C-alpha cells in the first residue's frame, strides 16, 4: 500500500499488556537485536578481530613464515627511527589536508552549478560522477600516462601551447611530485563531495531562495545564509569520512610514484606496504599502522568536536 | 524568476570548465584504446591517425576479459544484494527499536573506515581460508561486506529517521507486525535510499583491488581490476590494451550511474539532513 | 483481527535471527570431496607471455600424463610475495612455486631437494657458472632448483653508435658515458635510459658502485663495512654526478618503474639501457627492424673489475606439501633437456646445466649468445656481498639509489647522504644478525 509521505496525525490506542512473554520491552529488544545481528557479526568478525590481531602483530617480530615472538616496543623504536618515517608523517598530513581542501572546494563548486536549472542537468550530473565510479587502478594509470614526460598529453599540450619549452617530469621532480599526485587524486575523488553536497542542497526549499531574492539578497549572501547552514551536518560527515579515507589512500601513491622521488611522496600507507609486503616484516608494518592510529583518531575527534559545536550553536 | 544573463553565463562557463576537467583524462583513455601502437609510442598525436579496434579484440579474445567482467558482476551484485538487506535491517533496528547499546553502534559504525585494508588483509585471508573459501568469488562477497555495510547502514539510518514513524505505527494498529511495517511501509518509502545504497555498494565492490589480489588466483575468480594489473606483466606496459580493458571495466559502472544517478542524489538527500 | 502487534512475537524474533543464520549458512562452503588423484598446486611465474605459456603448457601435459590433478595459477613476480605471505599465514600454501626461492629458503619454508640437485648434476653434465654457488647452502644442502639464469645486460643501438663513429661495446663505465654523450640526440633520443628511483631496476647503480671497489658488508654478510670504503664511494659518486649532469638520462628517471626503460628503448628513444633480454624478445615479436639494430653486451668494467650480477629462475617446493614425491617428480621432469630446449627458445633465460649449452637457440638468436657469456662470467646478485636476507632487504629498498636521489633530488651533501645510507644499512643488517 503506497502512502504519500505527509505528516499524518494518528491516534494510537494504548497497547494491551501481552499475556505470554515476561516483558514487552524484552521481546522488542530481542527483535531489534536480531535484526542487528548480521551487522554485528560482520563488524566483529571482519573488522574488530583483524584489527586487534594487527595490533598484536605490532608487538611481535613476525615476518612471513616465522612464528613471531613478543618483542615489546622494539618495532616501534625501529620504525620511528627509520628515515622515511618522519617524511611519512609530514607527507600524509600535507596530502590529506591539501587534497581534502581541494576536493571540498571543487565539490562544492560543482554541486552549486549542478543544483541550478540547466539544460541536460541529469546527463551532466551522471557525467561528473564518472571519475569516482571508475576503478582506481584505471584512473591512476591514465594519469600516469597523462603526466609522462616523453609521451604524455599534458607535456605535449603545454609545449604546443608555448607555455613551456621542454617537458616537465611532473612525477619525478620534488617540487611537482606531491602536487601532481594530489591533483590526480582530487580528480578521482571530488565527485563524492559533489554528490553529497548536491543531494543535501536539493532538500533546501526553493522558497527560501525566492523570498531572499525578493528581499534583495545577492547570490553570495544566499549561499552564505541559506545554502551553507543547510549543509552543516553533511559537511561534517563528509569531512569526517573523507579525511580518514584520504589519509588511508594507498593507490594514488603506489600507482603514480611509488613514494618517490626520494621520499617526496612517501605516505604512511606506502610505508606499511613496503615494510609488510616488500620486506615481509609484518610486525614492523603493523607498528607503522598502529602508530598512525592516534593521528587518525585525533583528526576524527577534531572534526566531530567541531561538528558538535556547530550543531549546538 | 528569470536569472540575469551574467549569472547564467557564469554558470554555463563554470559547467563547461568542469566538464572539460572531467573529460580530458577520459578522452585520453578512450583515444589511447583506439590508437595503433605506432601512434602511442613513436609519433605522438592527439587523436588516433587510424582508429583501430585491435586492442579491444585482443583484450577480449586473448585476455578473455569478459570472464573477468562476469566475475566482477557476480561479486558486486551479490555483495550489493546482501549489503542492502543487512544494512536495511540494521538501520531499522537502530532507528525504530529501543534497546541498550544501539546508539553506540550507530555512532561508531563509521569508525571502521579508520582501519586501512593494508592492515587488515592478512588476518582476513586467514579467516577466508579457515572457512574453506580460498580462491572463490564467495570469499570476496563475504569480506566486501566489511566495508559496504557500515556506510550503507549509516546512510539508511539517516534516511529512515527522516520518515515519520507514525506511518508504521498507524499500520501496526491496523494489525500489521513491526517487521511487516518495515516491508510494507518503510522500505517502499525508502526506495531512493535503498537504490543509493545499492549503487554505492556496487561501486565499492566493483573497484576493490587489494583483497581481490590476495584472495583470487586464477582466471575463474579474478575480477577486472586484478586482471588489468596482471596485464602489466613483467616489465612490459601495453597501453593500448590496458586502456581498452579500462574502458570495458568502466562501462558497466558508467551505465549504472547514468541510470541511477537520480536515486543516488535522492538517497543521500534525506539521509544527510539530520542523520 | 485486531491483535495488537506492536510487540514482536516469538515467531518474528526467530524470523529475524534466522535471516542472520541462513545468511551465514549460505556463505559456508561444503568440504570438498576427497580427491582420487593426487593434487598439485603450482604457482607458475608470470613475466613474459611466451615463456610463461610454455611452462604452463608443459605442466598441463605433465599432469595429464601422470594422472595428477593440477591447479595452476599464474603469479606475476611483483605480486608473488604478498600472495605467498597470506598463503603461509593462512596455512593454504601451494606445492610448487617459481619465485622467492632464496627468500623462502631463508625462512625455512622449503622442502629439501638436495637429491634432485645431485641427480641433475650427474645426469646433465654439471652446473653452469655460479649456479651451484647460488643453490648450495653452507651445510651442503639445496632447497631450490635453478632452471634459468638471467641478468641485466647492456642493450645498445648499434646503428646510432655506428652513425656517431663509435664501435660498441664500451669497455668501461667511463667509455659508456662518452659513447652516450656522443650518440644521443635529445629530446629524440637519450643516451642512457637508466632509472634512479625506488624501483629495483635502479639497482644497476649498486653494481656500478661495486665495480669501483666499494662493498656493503663483510664476507660473512653480517657487519656493515661500507664506511671503510669512502674513497671508492666518492669516486663512484663523481662518476654518477657526471652522468647526471651530462643530460644523458631522460626526464623522469627519478620515478621510473621497472617498465619505463623497456618502453623507452622499444619506442626508439634510448641509445643504451640495462635490462634482461625481455626487451629483445618483445622486439622480436613486435619490431624486428629495431631488433636488427640492437646489440647485446655484458656490463662494462669499473676501475676495480667486472661486476656482472646474475639473477635466476628457480623452482621450489613448500615444505607443507602433502605430495612431496609428486612435486619432486615434477621438478625433475621439468629439467629434461628436450623440454628445456623448446622452452628456452621462447624464454629469457641463460642455461644452468652444461647439457643445455648445445641448444640451437643460442646460435639462432644472436641475443642469446650474450646470455651464455653472462652466465659464464657472472656472479650471484650482490657480489661481492653475500646474497642473504639483509642484502635482499636493502636491495629491494634500493638503498644506493636512494643515496643518489638524496644528492640530486634533495640536494643533500655527499656526507649527509652517505651517513644516512650507512645508518639505514646498519639498521637493516642488525635485524638479521
């Protein structure tokens, strides 16, 4: 039976106390928990257990094939003293903050444009989602090819346009490598921001804009006083989720630069990969992951606290 | 109310800029797939001098990419179906029931994403093998749930909250069970949210790389991203074939988004306002 | 029937719980039926299509002939370690693998195959070059059987060199630079297509450094001694700086992966590259005219002599195998000369057994001749350092190349870069001491 979603005032008679079960609330609770059970199983078995196992690994000298004994904080000391570790912290922060900022601004701009009455709106909305829909492997391979100094489109175009004289090795020069990775990653991920913002903007009533227009408010003022407040909640959630995801990004660096040149783009996930999968020292890899957790949790807390403040304001 | 011309021009100009920004790499991908090897490596050209389908033919015939596309479809569809069901149940449970602890799960469910796959995949593989699922598509269908369910649950929680509970209560007064109300009232009203969850889940499952790499070993189970990476065998890149494979790998998703984009927007909309 | 149904009945709770239970049941997998034939799980090394296919085809025929249930997986060399890591942890290992022989040996993961080693030595005329050195462990045991030698060789555009009035091969590294400068015509062609990155193709620089007399660790492979070789290292750095400043390296070498030197040479943009013969095999199939202009040589010499490192292909059996006799039989049959003859004509390996020296392929394909040359004159990778876990870890982390990048990418002083390198090496070697 299809029911239109309008508020309906309904008088509900008080329920009669049931005869058979001990407590109505217990029955309901069990029903609810039963529905939640599959999710809880997934979270415990596929998330929590591997997580605690990984932390335990950090305190052992486990390498592939050897059983691994408890070694206390030795891995942590080793990893912290490793030359690329401090670079990893710096690069991860720079990458995360820059990428999130760029994606945010770009996503917001795109959402604003797509929220307007334009012809072919549906088509453009789908089109703008493509970078995020495609497999990451494909995206970064294409960008690799784009940046190539000898056969890539970007260099050829820049030279043909007379903007540069000889090719720039975007991914191999310390001054451009990180920025190039950030650009490629932002291209891939901005649609998620645009999507989230656009969706929320759709829920803001057009009447608000119309009456503001009548009152003489400019577009910028409309954005500041109507659009933005309506987006506070989603902005908070999006920032939370994507900050974590950006900090945990692996494919952009792995596929574009491998952490190079030197340690210019070495981010923490790349370091975990090298220590765990290349050197086969699982204990060390787990130590790196564990050490970065506080940083990530800190980021999460900062964002959620800011959210709370805004919500309470 | 008519928009002033300057505003309209600005909007269309920005739109053109954004479309160009998205289109250039896609253009590069498609034209590379259509260029001959000579065009690719020896004499650079923006457009293919003699467009050829040889890379597509190679990738379908010699690499048998269609099998991998079929594998990816199977994994993504199953993961999606299970995800939507499990997430809907979980969201319903958290939002419409009262029992201790539900608030905590709702609040912390997104924390799963703090943990990178690079940290979790070794123990996950041990679990998969212990269940006898080594080198099967089922192993992926199971483990992918770990990153599709949390987000979809969160999204549906927001969506369900935006629908007044009075409607279900009204139905329950008329004799419907609580779960019956879920199926007869809440879910139909939440269709956009469910479709959005399905599309998100499908995308995440389709694109996943690291777990598929470790869990699958041969052509019968490999998904498309892994197959593409295998094509970069040894020390030879075959850009033409890689890009042809990339185009084929992106097509199903592109179609999905073109068809379902409206639902995704709607689905996120309600979920995002209050949450 | 106005039964108040706000509260769930027993039925409803069971329904919701059963949904969860059936989901779990649907995902579980029935135990496989006990196999009648022995099952062999074989991870086939994937690197070069024709060669991979030859080995895979042989395995399939062998399985049919010997009534074995074969499960074959192609594993690219780059993905091998993550896969075997997870497999060992999950106790779901293959029986036969074709990668990681020395790494797995060092971790005690392999089955003893000394008997096969001795049998092959006797039946096939003895092992070529450093093969024995690579396989034999200090206690005389063998856990991995080589089936091919490979190494980086100097691949050169003989036609461009001839145009510049030069006669290849350059005898020393200094000659190489001089040739490269003279024959190149940037940006169309660059002199030396050699990576200076974090990928293992960059390891050529470590070999060059060693030909200048430096070494990383002592003869036991335990203590780092590079600090005692500062003068030799400085001489090497002088050479490297000259190469870097001469503009013979194409743009982007600081992040080249292992495919870039191939594609650069194959598209005609480099005069010299260092690579295994995979480039030539590709050219044979895709660009025979370019192959005809290509020369294949062993490494140039340094002031202190020739360092020509060799890698190898080998087969090993995981010690957890449930079919050791079947696996050993497979290894033995894989060494049979008739089969190896067919395989090596499409592969990139040099011969490991003297019985293979008579194959036609060495004569028919000119680039194979240098493979034999290399196999006879080469030393195990890392020479004069010991090929052990510590060396391998610093090598896959491209320690020497990183030192070079510190100098030219980060503009560090030599002393600072050298100090960091010593620090890293000491830390790595300390882990395995």
